[in-house]
C-alpha cells in the first residue's frame, strides 16, 4: 500500500477518530450514540445499499455473494463451538462468542467504494444480505439458546429477517437494476446525497462506541482470529471452489475478514449473554479491521486483478 492510498483512506480513519472524540468530550452521550447508530442503520446505510446495487449490472454469479455471506459465518460458528468445549459451564460466554461471528460488513462499505467504486460497493452490499440473514436467524437462535430461553428457531424468529432495512434496500436496488430504472431528478439527487452521508455518519458511529478495555483477552483473541483470519480463508476457499470472478472473490474475502458486528452487543443485552465480552470483541476487531481493510484489498488486487 503506497503513500497515495494511505492519504485516500486517512479521512475515513479520521472520521472514526471524530467519533471517539465526540464520546470522550461528552458531546455524544449514550443516547446520542444510539441515535447516530440508528440514523446510519435505518437511513444512510440502506440508501447506500440501494443506490450501489441499482447502479450495478446484476449477474447470476453476483447472486452467489449472499449465499457466501450466510454460509461463511455458519462455518465459523461451528469452529467456535468445536474449540470452546471447556466453556460448557459458561453458556453466556460461549454463546456470545458464537454470535460474534456476525460481520460488521458496513465497516467495509466506504473502503469498497473508495477502492473499487460503485461496483465494489454493490458486491459488498450483496454479500451483506447473506450476513443479515445469518443475523436474523442463526445468530438470533444462538443468542436465545445460550441466553437461557431455549427457544427453537421458528416462524417468529424467521420473521426477524423482514425487520431488517438492509433486506428491503437490497431488494429495491436489485429491482431497479433489473428494470433499468434511472436514479435521476430530485429523488435521485436526494438518494445520492443520503448515500454520500453514509460514510461520515457510519464511521463516526463506529468511533463513538470504540473501547479497547478487553474482557477475557485470550478469548477475544480467539474470536478475532476465527472471525477475521479464518473467515477470510473460508470465504476465499469457498469462492475459489465456486469459481467466482476475481473482483467478486476479492470482495467476498474482504467482507469475511471484517470486524465483529454490533449485533452481538444488542443480542447480549436482550438475551442475557456476556455483554462486556461482546463490547470488547467488537472494539478490538474494529481496530484490527482498520488495518486489514486497508491492506488486504490492495494485496489481493495485486495478486488477482
């Protein structure tokens, strides 16, 4: 990665730093940080997903990306389960470690757009559709199972899939692409501006929750290694077997190597899992992710593209 590339991503890193400062100075309290996160989750991220997919040419191979987005974390959950047998008497910790296989794919959106343009953003968004399906089904069931409710995965749990704005925004984007609907006029301009606002809002939201005080550092390191290192290797291996095109393979690998998503913290609070561990895992992997997301795409691009 050269100096020019570092200068390109510097503003994104500084946006995360602004989020840290907003929290440290008290300008953003807990409620304010939640509001900022909800604006990103319900407004700017869905808009960015819809716009990027709408401007991409949807091909059958691109539809393999959501499948990878679902299968990869399922494989990682199995790896966590197999390597945490000693935690059988600590279900609140073992459960949250498995739920931490959720990916913070939104973290990669601005980088994908910066490095690969609209095409890159669209591919990452499609991968994220599978990640969202995992969040709303398998991850939710794990949280309830290890949090003590022992609720079976059923229609009610599956219904959570349709509560995610990402599902609707991806569907709108795919429809617009297939029907060749142009994003022009006042509505197109509005959508474009909201999509552009996603990077600063999402990155400041990430920064506002950043905390490096690690609980159970050994287990946090284990989660980071499985979620990011093995996640990338699993995605690369499965993508290679699927004969994905180089750019698709690169971005699927990048998406699978991203930090732990914020969902484990929400599920931990709701279902009685170890919320302190979830916060530590998210924060540590976000810091690691800032390095990975700057290095991995350039290294793979040099090798594959």
